[in-house]
């Protein structure tokens, strides 16, 4: 059986493209300008993306209740406000859950 160099190069380039696609899958490529107040209410968590490795944009990625994600510019004022509100909500809910475990008979 004869080995074909063009076939090998075709397979190798396809593999490289597939691997490159996977490395950029979780990266933000652009920001949303603004999220409406109604949409911001549905944000349940966020994570920060740094410009290193495969990602070349600093961003904050907000995840909504149903799993949809939005990328925002971390330098924007509304982004920092929303991150603070999410942190406060998570802390408040964490206390409520802890109290229910310690005092299950107390209903808020």
C-alpha cells in the first residue's frame, strides 16, 4: 500500500483546524453594549476571561438562569455594578441555605 503525502497533509490540516476550534470555543470575541435591567435580573453568575492563551479579549461572562451567556467589557460601570449585585445575591442565598440546614424548622 502506497502512502500519499497530499492525503496525509489534508488529514493533518483538518486535525489542526478541529483542535483550533476547540481552544476558542469558550472565548468571547465581542462585547454586548448594554443589558436591559430586565435581562440583568436573570444573571445568576459570572466569570472573568483573561487575555491569555487562546483568548485575546478581557471580558466578564454573565450566565443567565436558562444558561445563555453574554460577554461584557469589564471596564464598563454597569458590568461592575452587576457583578456586585450577583455577589450580594449569592452571599444572601448562601446564608439562607446555611440557616435552613442549621434550623430547618424556621421558615423565612
